[in-house]
C-alpha cells in the first residue's frame, strides 16, 4: 500500500460575485515510501493548491475527495490532529526562502521550535540538534548561524535552513513546492542533490512540485503532468521522456532550450497562455493551445486512458511516439 | 475547409465565454464595484447625501427663523425651565427660546461649509507643497532635492505640534470668527496632504512607466501632470474624505474651547454643542442633538473613506 | 547605533529653531502686540510703555529674538498673566497630573486595544470583526469632550460611581511628594490616597483613551491581517506549531512593529485630548491650565506650552524610531 494515496481530489474556490474556480479537479496519484513523485505544470495548473490541501493549509476552500496518508484520511482529520502530523510526519518546503522565514526571529529559534514541539527538546540539547541539522544540510559554521537572522544568510543557505526545518523530525512524507525556482542554477543543483540524499538516507517519500522538467528528469521516479487542475498525463520517468503522449507534455519538452540544438533554430513555445483555457466541462481545456486539436476534443472532458504499461494520458488525439522522439534532457542531478 | 472553420468558430465561442470574467478590470471600476457591495460604504454614502441635502435646502425648508428668540419668554435658564419636543417645535426650544429644529437644519450648512473649506484649504496647499516637493525630489537634480528638504522641514515643524494646539495657535492669532475656524482647521490638514502627495509623487517617479517616459524624452512637467498626478489620486481622495470628518470634529473642539464664532446666535453644531453641554443635567437634548448630528456626519464620511481605502488597496483584494 | 541617535538629534535642531522663530513671529503678531500679550487685555497705556521699556520691545527684532532664545535656554518662558508666577513653575506643578492621566489612558488603550484588534483580524468578516471596526470608527468620530461629559453625567452625577472633579478628593491634597498622586500615596504609605487617585483617574482616563484605543485597534487589526497573509506564517503552520506559539512568535512580533510606531504618534493626540478632558473633569493638569490660558489670553503660557510640547513630541518620536530599530533586526546595522 502506498504511503500517500490521493483519490479524486478537488479544490474549489468561490469568491463573492465571481464564478467558482476549480483549482484542482479530480486529481489522483500516489507516493510510496522512498519514492520521488513529481507534479509538473505551468503556474496556475493547481499543483501548489494540491499540496496545500494535503497539508491542511488551505482556508476558505471546498475540498472533496480523499487523501490517505498511512491509512489516515487527511481531509477529514480534526485540526488539532492535523497540527500534530504537520512538521512531524508530513513536512513542506516552500518556494521563496526569504519570505518563508520570519524576519525578526533568529534561524536557530526557527529550528528549535519544531524540535520543542514535536520531539520535546529544549535548551542546550535542542540547540545542539539544531546545529547538527544545519550541518547535515550543508550550512557551514552552523553554531554561529543559529543566532543569525534570515536576511543575513544567502538565498541558498536560507533554503537549506528551510529544508533542515522540514526534516528535523524525520517526516515520512516531504512535499517540496518549487524549492529551487528562486535560486541560482548552480545552487539549484546542490539543493536537488541534498533532497535526493535525504530521500535515500531516510526512505522519505518526496512529492516534488515544479514547472521545470530538468528538475523532474533528474529526480523523480513517477511524474504527473497537470493542466487546468486535472492530470493530463502520468508515467514513470523514462516512458514519459521517451514517449510523451499528451500534446501538452510534448509541448513542454519541446520548449526547453537545448544546448545541442543547431544554431539559429527557433525556440518552440506552446502558443497562448494559461488564460486561454476553456472549461473542462466544455471539452479539453488545452484545446485552444493545441496543435493536435480536433472537433472531438470539444465533446466533454476526455477520459483518462491507461496503457498496459501503466502510462496514463487524457487525450482523444494523442501524439504517437514516432512523431516526437525526445531524448532525456541532460541534468546535473541525473547521476543515478 | 469547413471543418477547420467549424473548429475555429467553436473554439472562439468557448474562449469568449471564459474571458467575459476578466472584463472591466480597471482599478477604479473594480473599486466602485466593491464599494457598491459594501454595506459600510453604502451607509456612509447615504449619510453624506442626507447631510448635503440638509445643508443645501435647509434655509428654504426650516420652519422658523433660527436666530429669533421667538419663544424667549417660555424658557428660563435660571429656573431650569426648558421646552422639549412638541407639535409646533419638533425638537423643542433651545436655552434662549429659539426653535431647535431650525437651528439644527441651518447648522448643517455652517458645519458643512467649515468642513469643506477647511479640507479644501488643506488639500490645495498640501497638494502644492507636497507635489512640488515630491516632484523635485523624484525628478530634479541637486537644487530640486534641496527644495524638497526645505519644504519638508517646514512641514515637520507643523507636525511637531498636536493638531489641536496648532489650530489653537492659529485661532489665537486670527481672532474669533467662523473664518478663523476654517483656516485653523484647514492649516492642520496641510501637512497630512503634503506628506501624502509627496510620498505618492516620489513613489510614482520611481516606477517603470516614468522611467520609460523619461527615456522617450517626454518633458518632465508633462510626466508630472499627465501621468504621476492621476495615479496618485486614489489615496488622496480617501484622505480628503477622512479629513472632512476630522475637520468637523476639530471645529467642534475649537468651539468648545471658545475660539469659534463669538456670535452665538448663528447656529453651528460645534458651538451649539459647547453651549448645550452646560445644560446637560437639566436639558440633555440641547447637547445631544448637535452631538449626534456631528457624530453621525463624521461617521458617514469616515465610513465612506475607509471603504474606499479598502477598495483601492491592492493588498486587501484577495 | 549611537551615531544614528546623534544624527537624529542633530536633525531635531533646525526643526526646533524654525519653530522658535515661528513662535516668536507669532507672539509679535498677536492682536494688541506683545505688550498686550504679556500683560493681558486690561492694562493702561502707562503700563504698556513701562513694559516696552522693560522688555526692550523697541530694539531691533533680531536682538529681541536673541534675547528670547537666551531666556528660553535658561528656562525662562515668561510669567503667567493669570497668576504672576513663572510659566515654568506652573508647568512643573501641573505636569505630573497630566502624565498620570496620559499613562492611564494609554494603558487602557493598549491593554484593551491590542487583543481586540488581534481577535478581529483572526476572525475576519465575523460579527466580532464588524462590531470592532464599527465601534473603532465611532470612537474616532465622537468628540472627546462630549464623551467626557456623557461619562461624567452618567457615571458620576447620576450613578455616583466615580468622582467627577479633580485629581484627588478635597482634603487629601496634603501628601504631595512627586505630584503623581497614585505614586505619592504609595510613597507615603497612605493607601487611601492611592485608591482615591485611581478612582479619580477612571472616567477621564476612559474618555481620553477613546481615540488612542480606536486607532490602536484598527492598526493592530490591519497589521495582523497583513502578517497573517505572509509566507512565514504559512511556514510556521506547516511546522505544526501550536496556535499560541505562532501567535506570539510569528504573528504578533511582526504585527506589533507598526503599532508601536503609531503609539508614539498618538501621544500627540493624547495631549490635545488632555486639554479637553481635563477641562471637563476639572483635572488640575497642564491641559486645563492651557484651556484657561486660551480663555484669558495668557500668551506667555501658550507660547511656553507650545514650545515645550513640540520638543517633547519630537523627542518621543525619536524614541519610537530608536526602539523600532532595536526591535526590528533588519533596520539595525550601521
């Protein structure tokens, strides 16, 4: 049984005087212990909202469906029980390390407060453990850092500190929401490597949320591609990159600039933007931007088709693999 | 060929349906929409409307002459004999036998005048000072920055005094009259508007579109008047509304301290309140009527001003 | 840090100089000229000539100004027309009472205001929130002197729960060590004085507190609302911390920063309010003294008062700035 099973999760936001937004629309996936699963998509596709819903951090939203963590149904958990789980069994790393840290509290306190809350450590033993954690995530001179404030650290170190806080209690599931987007490329690689190490050492399950396929290629075992709040393709890493089936995934892969492409070759973006969607009820939300679009795409929501290899796609006119051969893009963390 | 156009048409239909949601996203239109829905804003607007109507038509609608002590013999202060509500005087009589209802109606006009003129004074002078200051700081060279510093020091000096004391000093200088009230209260508002304008100008002058305009060679004065000023208007209008409320209350406080119009026969809510308070044990209504009027009017402007501020604040629109 | 303080103090000087010049000009332009100002309205031409000679009012204006400044620095602000005592003495006797009243009002405003503002923000859109917002707006709109009158009429005259006049009941004024009645009671061991003083502080304190309370509630609410939307609060929530920890360490510590600034600015309105409140309650502080001075055209007092208040106000704001830089680590350094 998987550690985390998400089944038909839907999140709807209603604002006064506007049509309700279906940020997440019937999303299902699962994550096993020691596995890295990716949620991929452009901004606005619902990936962050999914993670916040899982952590119980969404306010004023209607959530339906099921999310089982180790047999416990997260969505119907009492607030106080959820609070006990957060930080200890489930942890999250956020996108912007500067705004995600309290500017007026020293880093050390922001780490020890988790240790105090979930592991009962206080005073000197807590500080020692905090310094060890900072050391483990690769922050030099950790004992001095404990007294420093977030604005005194560099971007990469802040993210490492956040990771230290997330893994302080050895959580079984770690959710990372675009952890490298706000960082320089070289730091990105280091952070990803750090995450991989932690996963391998502790057997943590990692749910990786990102729009960057390079990150995904190097790190994830299974990948779910989201569009307009729905899963449009789900596959393991190699099949996804070898034979992407949904036109959106094909577009994503095709739009990555390649160092080995011939000079002068134009970049191929996906035309339009996320705002050019139509509602899923009217047809495939991606249709307005799709090169493969046919009239059949406008007859209601396409179903999720599953091949015998477990490769899923939501498309009535998918790309067959000989049309778009793609080799696995190079990525610094792809050593495995 | 036809299938292709069919596809395109169908798609166009559907995309048009979704983009309807995003129409009219200008900041003012959205703010107005938000305001129409807010009960506080509506209450405030209604109150203000009533007040303005009262002030405008008051003199034509008042049943009696507010200054004439028509029923003077019916009222006796020494014997604590006062006249309350009755058929011919809807709000009764004041301490000298004048019709209270008429006085309240005409008083609305005086109070509105004081509030509006004082705020206009503060706005105009404050805008000039702050605008010049801000424009010089943001767009000018060394001389501009010096001008800014000098003006701001001057404003700081005005801010060094609590508002009531500033108003009192000015009133002491000018002698007792209604005009004094207006000027004194107005001067107190000047630094607030000056700071606001200056801050807004400076913030705007650092924004990208101004940079673009300068790069294109647009003349500085044109940038200021055609671009920066319209964009600074939002918080200024909010402040003007709130200042009106403060002006009315401060005018009342100055009357209380004896600095208003010495001609006590002219009805003005602040003066009526100040005088009425002396009779609070025996005829509380004489203080209550003007007090409630002042409070509700100030509240009306404050409600609207606060609602506008929330509507225009990008951070709160989540 | 020290350099910061010194720099700010130096910036004070031009402001104060400018203010003194303005005041000097003001004094010389009052109706009746400075002689009338210094002597009062009822005076004879001979006395006026005497004063002109005595005070060298025919000297060139900059000489007069120089003398004015010299006197000020010596602490000589002139003599009160009403009492013929030096203005400085009149202040010294009355100032502690006003401070006591001001502290009471501020305490009420902070102790009631901050928790209310926090709760309103936490339960945004709820009934508590709407009522808190409306009543805080109301608090700003009710003239302080009117509120004072109502409180006095209802709770003192009609119900008799609290005394309505002065700082202490007649007969208890004998113990005057510092002028702070509450403190004096404690210092002399006479607790009836302390409790009496406290009883006298309740109604005027509440009246005076109305505006600061309203402002603090609104500022706290706005600030907490803004902080609640910040990412680091979300991080704290994701750590599974207890509500009380998040509130204390993450929300309040950040939300209080702008509130503390406004507390400094509010002392100004406290002074204005004190003038009005003390008059209503016949409280013998500098507020009511100033009101009487206005009435009596006692310009020496007015001028001295204004200069003094301005200096104090500016110093308080400096203190607020300094404390801000202590509390917010980002502002520190250099």
